[in-house]
């Protein structure tokens, strides 16, 4: 990464999106699990964020087979 | 590695046949018609801007406070102040737009026209940058750009209902989009510059433009994020080094402003600007954005998908996704609105223009991968037919867009005849037609209720209010600053900022409430009553409504102390 000619590949970008999407999805759900005193369940903003995290993970998954092409 | 292209091959269709085809001639005619349609919107835009520049009062809620900020900067004073102390005034916006306008206060005194002119010129610069970006893509890829598509892309930005109605306002949003667009266009190919000095200069200019956008309006943080992600994807180490450099410069200005204003910059412009989100408003505005700009959004999205799977991700694509996703969602916040989509509209104009120019040039190489094998190869035999269809689809995109964003005054000379020809009936104030509204004038929550032309009656009503303030003995508390400025009176409070602070639990208000209870204001003028509730309660307890003046579609309620 320190090399001035290094650039992210489609596979690396896919992995970042997959891991980020899954981590975000889990984190948003964890808010309700950890913060038990919180009322109202999963609100509309949370639902949208969950959807975006799922989309990011799926996008990442679809990029991984594209291999070493530059992103 | 093999490339699969949807471009027609020499064997399937020769260049001579293509150039002489009916499709090409029809395409050119339709593109010419699309250009005329978008030029018509440009004429409407210029007429609207000229009308607003002649209007000497607040047209959009809060313009007067932008003028007050500009006046304060022209005196070398900060507008970020303690709102607990008389005159209870503070700004909640970054300084750059007002600093740029400040010299005009020295030259012309307090006036609205030059702030509106700056906003208007900013949109023209943005449109020019969009056109240049589209043209440059063709030059870089094929050796020649498509001038007509570039012009259509720039004009499409100005034809947007949203850009039209916020462009010529004394507001900083259009200038922020200008700096954002310039930054994105400058940085789009910065990594590919081989000459080190030139690359560094380009990166420095681009990042300074990002900082300029951020110090014009806070919303530009999303563009900074897009730039950071783009630079990181292209060359992570360079992104870290330059990102740190930009953060140091931007952060140093921030710290200096916080120190110089005794913390009020942080309190008024940052803490007070974190507002609650109304998801329903965001969803409504997303729907409206798509219904008006879908003809550009769809090709823009297709280009993003293409870049994601078959090419390199461009800065334009990342900017479009983040501006639409994050800033679009923020349109549902208190103080937000359809203007929050302006950056996404600029990005969509660039991407759709590039999509259109590449389609006309049949410039769609598809590298071999699992997706091209699945979706592109089966279509290859239809390539000649698809290419001919594309010649018609591209101009139809701009014609469809031209129909979707229809807006014009219906009673002004020339426009009246055009409105009659199109059978357009007004659905907004002062006989204006705006396709963002229903036939009976309804519109999505958060869509700015502006765009109409002002009339001489509006100006007369404004001067009537100025006269009333001049005749008032003692302080006058006006919800809009313009009347007080014109009357030569001190501007007291910025109501929406008090409300911002109050919503965050940062406002006490006892000094202002005490003045109201002591009936120290001989006159109060309300428009939208965007004050903290306890201020409104105090006014209700101690003041009474005695007259209303209608101006620019709003009722200005005049209140005097109860006997």
C-alpha cells in the first residue's frame, strides 16, 4: 500500500464492502440488543441503514470474482 | 484478456452506412430540438434571476440574514455571536460566501442583488464545469469530445427545477455546489498526471476547492468524503498523505475560527446544525427528485454500474452515489429540503452526459468477466440494432428530461404565448407553472415554495412594511432582516438560529423573553413564526395582532403590545 503504484483491485474493494457491510449490519442490530432499555424497536432510519449495509455486502460479494482488475 | 464490445463491428455495419443512416440524421435533429428546449429553460432562468435581482426584500426565507452576515464581515466582525445577548443575533453558516460578497457591501451598500448575482453566476460556472467534464471524457477516450452533448449536460443542470429556484438566491448553497463541482472536475484525473509537479499542483488546487466548498456550507463534507474514497481507491498512500494535509489546513482554519469567536463558531455553526431527521420528508423528496430527474439518473446509474464491473470507478460515480445517498437522506432534516439534491443533480448531469456521448460513439468495451459472459455476449448479435436505437434514445433522454422539468411563468410577455401554446395552466404563486407541483399546487414536504416571479405589488407591500417599521417608536422585531435593514433599524435576532439552538438544548432565551414581557418592542412582524416555542408564547401573552400585509405569497402579521 505504501508503493506509489499500488491501487486497489476489484477483489480488494469487494472485500472491503463485504466486511464493512456485514459489520455495519451487525452493529446496527447490536444497538437494539445491547441497549435493552431503548424503546421503539428498529426505526425507519435504522431500517434504511440496514438495507444499505446489506446492499454494500452484496455489491462487495459480486466484485470479488473480478479479481485483480484495478478498481 | 478479450474484450466484448456492444459497438458494431466493421463486418456488421460500415462507418459510411452509419453516417448516412436515417437514424443519425433523425438523432441530430432530435438533439437540436433538445438543445432548443434546454435553451428555453435557460432563458426562463435568466428572466427569473433578473426578476429577483430587482426585488429589494427577502424572497426566500432567511436571505436577509445572509445579507446581515455579509455586512458584518464587511465591517471585519464575526457573525457567530452569543444569542443570549442583545441583539440576540448569530449566523449558522460558514463564512466563505459572505466573505466573497463583503467587498460588494463596500461598493454598493446593503443590497440583495449582488448576493443573488453571485449565486446565479455560481450556477453558470457549475454548468460550464459539467460541460467541460463531459467534453474532456470524450477527448481522453476517443480523441474528440461531443460538444453538443457537453452543452446539453451543462444546460440540463440549469434546467433542473431545484437548481432553477435556488440558483439566483442570496444563499450559499449554489456556490457550495460550484466549489464541489470544480473540485471534482479538477481531481477526476489527478492520479493519472505523470509529471510530479503538475500532479501535486492539481491535487493541491482540487483539495483547496473542497475546503472552499466546506467553508461555504457544511454539507460539502459529503464531497470531501467522496474525494477521500476516490483517492484511496486509486492510490491509498497518496490519499493518506494529501488527506492529512487537507485536514491540517481545514482544521487549522476551524480551530482559529473557534478561538477567534470565543467558541461561538463551534456552537452556532456545528452544534446547532445537528438536526432531527424526518424520514418521510426524505422519502418524499427522493421520489420528487427521481420524477423530475429520472431521465438523467437512470443513465448516470447505468454508468456507475458499468464502471463498478467493467471499468475503473470515477470520482464522478462515487460523488453521485454519496451525494444522492447521504445528502439526499439529509434533505429530510429540519432546515433541509430539495436543495440538498443539487450536488447529486450536478453529478448526474456529468455522468449522464458521459453516458450519452459514449453511447453515440458506440464506445462501450466490456472486458471478459463472469458478468459480460452472462449479460453482454448474448446481446452481441443485436449490437448494430442497439447502436441505431441508441442514436434515438440519447436525444429522447434529454427531451424526456425537458418535459419532466417543465417550469415557466404563464403571464409574462412571450412566456404567456408559449404557455398558451403548451396549454400550461399556472399551479404556483403569481401565475407560475412548476412540474414539481400537482395541478392544484400541492408539493412534497421540504420542496421550496419559490420559483415564481415577483410583482410590483410585492415590492410595494415590502415598502409598506418598511414604512411601518420606520414609524415604530423603539425596537422592532422582524422575522425577516430585509425590512429592518431598509428602514435603517438594527436587525434583532435570527429566529431560525434561535430555533436551531433551542432544538439542541443550547438556548436559554431569558433576556429576549424579558424584553418581550417588558414590551420593549413596539412592533413585531411574524412570517413563518420559526421561533422557539417559549418565545412565541411570550409574544402571545404580551402582544396582539392588529394588521396583516401580504407580500410574495406570505402573510406578514403585525403585532403591537397589548394595552
